[in-house]
C-alpha cells in the first residue's frame, strides 16, 4: 500500500490542495486575501490558492510527525526577517492562519484534538491522504510508461 512518504512532497501538496478546494468545499476566509503569513514576510502571498496549499501542507505535516500544535507549526513555517543592515533574525509565522487551517481540517474530520494536547490525524484523514498518494503514483507510472515506449518506425 502506498503512503505519503512514497510520493514527492510538492506533488502531494499540490494534488491535495486542488482536491480540498474542489471536493471538500473548504472556503478561504475573507481576511486571507490581505494578510501576511508572518512578520518575516514583506507582502501577502501572490498565489490565488495559497490557503489550500498551506492547509494541505499542514495536513501532510500532521501525517508525517504524528502530533503537532500551533506553536510547533509557527516555528516550522517561520523564516528570517530582513532587518536592513542589521543581521537577519528568525521570526515565527502567524498563528491565526495555522489555527484556522487546523480548525477547518477538524471540521471535515481529518484532524482531531489529542487527549494530552496538540492535534493528531484521524483514520479518515490518513485514508484520505493514502488514497491520494496512490492516485499520484498511478498517474506518474502511466506517464512514465508512455514516455519509455517510443514507437519504432522501420
């Protein structure tokens, strides 16, 4: 059985983001159009579907690490702040975006609150990600077969 670790991260994140947007009917909040993702960023994200990409990245992170909380994800998505002539300094990402993403994933049943704090993946979330990973593997294997078998002309 294929799981998330067998698929390249970027392919999985893009595929899950597209599926969350179309099939799961998750809507991007109104504030997300104008907000920066952290203090280390100069502008808001330029990509139209950045909310779904962040949500799918968080879902993958919960799958890989097992248990996460907003504090650990803020550190993961943080970055270096450009302070002009002073040395760069690490700053955490904003917590509201991460918190709302986790709450939305909880509403559709992919993530739940653990007994001792933090969030963990549910069986429904695990099967969802494994199913999409299997689809990605099937699509890439069929594309490789088409490329490898050139038509012989003689």
